[in-house]
């Protein structure tokens, strides 16, 4: 299947993990026909450059917007780096979702994220990071919520086999759940934590609240344990009515800012400081 903690799992796909990079190759190799090789050469043109480059960061993946539909061969060959997986992981702990294209003969899941137009800078930032995996630009929507017009912007990726694997761990009977402990330890890092905070964080009384309302008490306590163990953050369980939330206390805010600030865009850093959003 896919890797966790640098382990290799084999099924219809072979996953080769080197440090923080993930390369996904389709099996069996007899499928590497001249036609498929030509498709690979078009998608990944040869370069004589022998320099080492960082794979998976925002400046190393080209957008594929406007390139049309991709073949299943290319879809199965597409790689997801540790950096990209960390972003998606943090957003799935927040407002992100996974959705299966049930109309396809070989259904795969896609990733999506919707934000208010007020947070356009954030949703555009996410789109820029994931545009390599998207077929189209973000799209607008509107609805009436509590008697007011709500305008939103949504980013959606193409469907990929990787998201099927993530779906198994983030959903149970159609309900989002916290993934297993080994996934938490692998992918709760400064990157994923930054995107969780940007999506569902709120500055409060000198500390920070993570609005983990969609998870159970047990799941939130587990998430608190990981944050305390990995980052030595002073966290406590709080409730918004009956919904469990995480409160990171004031005495851990300097440590938290040092961890996540490099991955949070300027317009959203007010969540770490309590300053007015417009001041950023």
C-alpha cells in the first residue's frame, strides 16, 4: 500500500521511501510499454541537470492546471512527498475532506478544502502548494447560513490512489476520525500543525485553542498526548458545549510560534498573536 514511518508496504503499487521523499511506481513493470514510456517522457521530460533538488516543496512542483485529464498510468505514478503529505494531513485534521468519485470505473478519492472568501489568501496559498495535483482553479460558491450570505472558495485535487489509502485511516462509516497513532507520530510535525492552526486555531487569553469539535473526547486526548510528547507543549482539554477542544497554554506560545510560524502566511499569523487580522 503506502509507507508509514519509512516502512514499505507492497500491493498493486510499489512505494520506495528515501528519507523524506516518496516515489510511487506502478507494477508490474511489464506495463512499461513504449506508449506508457512516451507518456512518462511527456509528463517528466529528461533533464541533463545532475544537481540535487528538493522535491515536494512549493517551488519545485509545477502547476498542471490546464493540462487536461491525466491517464491512469500517470495517476498511479504521481508522487507525494513528506512535505505535501504533511500539508494534507494538517488540513484533514482541520476543514479538509476526502471524497470518492463514485462515477468512475476505478474510483479514487480526491482531497478538498473550502474556506470563506474572507480567508481567500489562505485558500489561494493552499492551491499554490497543491496545484500540481489539481485539474482546475479554485471555484466560488455561495449559500445562506443563519440568514446571511456565505461566499466560499473551494480547492479540489484530482483523484489519486494515495487518497484512497488516506481515506481508510481518516474515515470510518463515512465519519471523519483521528488516524492511528503511528500516522500521528509520523505526520504531526511543524508543517501539519501550522496548517491545522491556520484552519482551526483561535488565539484565546494568551494561548491558542484548536477547534477539534469533529473528534471524540478520546481522540482529542490522544492528539493532546502527541503534542505534549513530540513538542513539549502544555495542553489541556476544554469544551465548547459538549465538543472537545485543545487549549495550548500561554507558557507554550513562544515555543509554538517558533515551530509553526515559518509555515503560516502573514495574513493568518494573527492566530498566534491575538492582533487584529487586518493588522497583518
